[in-house]
């Protein structure tokens, strides 16, 4: 393939980035004039994608989830497309110049920066977590190294503190509780004398703040049955040694956790499972909202302040709260509006160009499924409570692995939607 005349850069190689790239290759580029001269370039810090929601279980042992499906090679997922239509770069975005329409990136292992010009840009860089156990904060090798260190410390741990009452914290505490302590008998409300003391700390008045109180209470009861004690209305004020549980420290080491109520907890392992950092350090401050997300038009998914044909999807966008179902709903909207913009830019007129934008609307109904251990869970879908068995069936048995094959391969996006 000759030098592409139109380069569409996708930043990020997880749910949003991979889905966007497939959809653009299947449903946007084929409609463009000179489609043979169009190329999608994906820049991702990791060469693999993973089923990130499954980390609370996968971090314990490779035996608990099918590793051949948990991790996939990104370039292999795009070998199906015409030669030259897709290019993968393992690297990290350094600077977005939205006026000159260039991305400066640093390749994996490189000490120098390179620059690429784009006709269109999709930002899908997602988030990093305080703990290196839950995301590709660097790449797949760093994640596996953090898991290895954690697993080495697990057999001798007698006290674990998990900070964060959202799904990640609750799921992690539940998985560790059942794996290390087992589960109380059917008629018991709590597990007496657990082998490992596991404490979950939440700043909220209940765990799982996005769910109704009755479901939160149910979740707390399930945690008690695997030996997890919950402390509510308390924030972690400090940890000693400083940085324990974070990227800067060994993921599993003895820690003193001081809460803002004055209580101190001694932990053989401390896991911060609250908050995220949005991966937007490459973007100008004028393109961000206060929490660090990309300031995105909530209907069209365009980054209006950045100029034409720049979009954002996934956890990094301000268009919706972070959730996989919101990401999947954004992709057809992105693809349709990108196609409309590129056709207009190419001078195409008439019925070939959609007369109006496709609009995204965030699903704000109560929707969240939270496994607690390997056989229980709580949750709601579209405002309706979901029985524990269904939470296990849909998510808890393999943390969505049953869905990711079609998503990574692009089969999920066979139809334009």
C-alpha cells in the first residue's frame, strides 16, 4: 500500500479502541472514495487486550479464568482486513496537537518520540488504577509482574485490607474471601473465625453506591458469609509505608492503613480499589473537564473544542459514566458520525451522505452486576433487580469472557448497527 492519503488514528487498545477500529474498517472506510488509500492506525501501550472486568478473580490465580481467552493479541484480531488498511503501534501518546492535527508518541522501548498526522482521531485511552493489579497501567508484562508478586505474598497473608466500596473493591474482597476462607454454611449469616481477616473500607454509607440500599445490604451480607468485614463512612487517610499497594511499591507488603476516623488497620496486603486516573496527559488542558476526562459532545461524541473529526469514546469521555454497556452503545454512533464527516470532507454530496448526525444517549437506568465470590452476586439491569443466580450466569461464572471473543475479533460489529 502506498502512503495513506487519509489516516484515522485510534488511541487505545481496549474495549473502546478495538471496537472503534473494527467498526471503522467494516462500516466507515468502505463507503469512502479512494477507500484503498485509507488506513486505521492504532496506538496502544499494550500489544494485548484483556478482559479487564475479570481482574478481581484473575489476579488470584491463572487457574480461575481461561488465560487463552483472558488475554488476546491485538494485531492478530485485525489480520482479516486488506493488507495496509490497519497498522498497529505499541507505544504511548505523548502530545496531541489538535491544531496541527498530529499525535506525538513514544514507541515501546524507544527513547525518542515520533509524530503522525491524522485526518481523523478517536481517543479511547481509558483509565489507570491506583493498584497495578487491575489494569494495563504500563503493559501486559507489568500487569503479570504485579500479579506474580501478589500471589507470592497471598499464602502467608493473615490480614488483607481492600479500600473502595465500588464493584472492583467488592468483587476483589468477595473473590479473596471465598478463595481463602470458603463460605459459611447455608443458614449462617456470617463466616465465623475466617482463616484470613479481610476488611473492606468504603467512604460511602453503603457498598455499591450506584445500587439501591436493599441490594447494597444484600451484598454486605454475602461478603460477611465469606469472611469479609465492611467498614463504612470512612476514608483512607494515609498508608505506611507511603505508596503501599500502588504502582510505586510491591503490590503486596505489610501496611498500616490509617482511616479518617482515627482507626488504624494492620494489613499484610493492602489493595487500593478506589478511583482512577484518566489517561489524558497527552491532551491540552482546554480539552479536559475538571476530573481529567475528555470534554466530549454527549450526543455526537465529537470533541468540539479540538476541531473537526476528533472524537472520544469509552471511560475517557465525559459523555457517559464508565461502563461497558455505555461503550458498546457509543461505537455505532461514532462510526456513523465519522463516516458522515469524512464523506463531507471528501466533497461527497447527495443521498450518500446522511442528512443528520446519529445521536448517543446514555443509559442512566440502574444497571450493574457484581459477583461476590464464585457463585453469588447482586445487581440490577435497566432498573430491575437481578437474582443472584442470574448475576452468576451472566457475569460471575467467567466475568464476561463469554462475550469478549466476538468483540475482540470484530464479529460483534458485523452489522452496522
